[in-house]
């Protein structure tokens, strides 16, 4: 099973090429702006030049959230992406739900369609989220739920397992998609993909939908709600590592501290260092 997923990621994503007109979109998530990208985008738009564009070439100019859009775009063009869609042609504007579109194009007019990440909810706990990608894998005749994370190459090289939060997140999505839409789901994949280049990448495949992990988190949430409702707030364990509370949290001292800004700067410097290699 692992080999099937490995081959699927490489052949449909990393090694994928398409003949298309080079397009340039100024995205906030793509900052800092790259002068070369701007030049290429304007040149190709002006001359209507078409070329073989590999995933790696496109990827080189995208960081952060734009990585998700590029991965989704690549799978959409191959007709493998399941979810909600909206025709990009304002005169058409038709919407589709719970389908895979051939070539990622509108069935009515043939224009490109925008992929809208499936929303999954759980009324009991109030859980809500957007699944990164629901991808059909022909070799498995089933769907794989993808959680996409862009990481610096040095982090990916050293990693032996994903973050626990990644696994809980993708398991919650898979469980709710299976419950709500009766999708045939073979498993969940957490894909860490390098920046500023898509290699190296690492993925972790987990068979099934992760029902037990989602139920575990749901129970914790309901227990917490009940304690708060009954005013038993002193029984709720703190999540910050302070002198008064030694439970510990990986984000202690970051989320509400100026240190956060320095961490963001450090991440950007690591990204630049990787780009220059």
C-alpha cells in the first residue's frame, strides 16, 4: 500500500507536466514577491506563449498557502479531485457538489472550475474544518484524504513522524467525510512537502478513516464543555507551561508573546537559506 501511495504522489503531482499558458497571479501568500516570477508572468501573458510547465517549475514560485492551491490545481486537471466546484466564467457560474470534474472544467461550458475545499462539520461538538484534498487513487479504486503541509527541507529530512495535530486533523476530516458522504476511503495521508522546492517530501499513510482518534477528541471536547457548563473550571488542565501550571504546551510563550515575531523572522531566514542552496 505504501508503494502505491508513493508512486501516486510522484507520478500525479511531483513529476506532472502540462502544456499551458503561463499565468501569473499576485498572491499575498506568495510574498515576498519574486521579480523573476513577475517578469515571466507578464512575458507569457503578453505573448500568449505556451510551454511544458512542470509541477516543480510552478512550485518554485509558490510558498505557504499557495502550495495547497497548486496541488489541488494539479490533481483537478487530472480529474482526480473530489468536492465542490464553481465555474470561473461569470456568465456561467454553475456550481457542482460531491463530484470529480474531468480536467477540472465546468460540465456545462467547459471553462476552468474553481475547487472549493469540502467543509466537514460535527454538530454535537461544534467541530468544523476544510479538508485540503479528497483525491481518487485509481490503483486503489478509492479515495485518499490528504492533509498538505509545507515545511522547510531540514525539518522534513529529520522527521520520523508527523505532528500529532496533523494526524488528529486528517482523521477528523476522513471520519466525517465517510459519515456524511459515504465516500469509499482507503486511508489518510499527511504530506509534508518541501519549500522552496517540492523535494524532499515525506508522507505518512494511515489505513482507514481514523474513527477512534476522532471519537477520542470528541469525548475530550464534550467533557470540557460539561465542566465549563457546571462551573468546574478548576478541573480543566491548563495548556501553557508556567510556574503555576506544569502540564506543558509546545506553543507556550509563543502565541501571546513578542517571541512569535522572532520565530516568524527565523522561519523566513531558513526559507531564504534553503532557496539559495
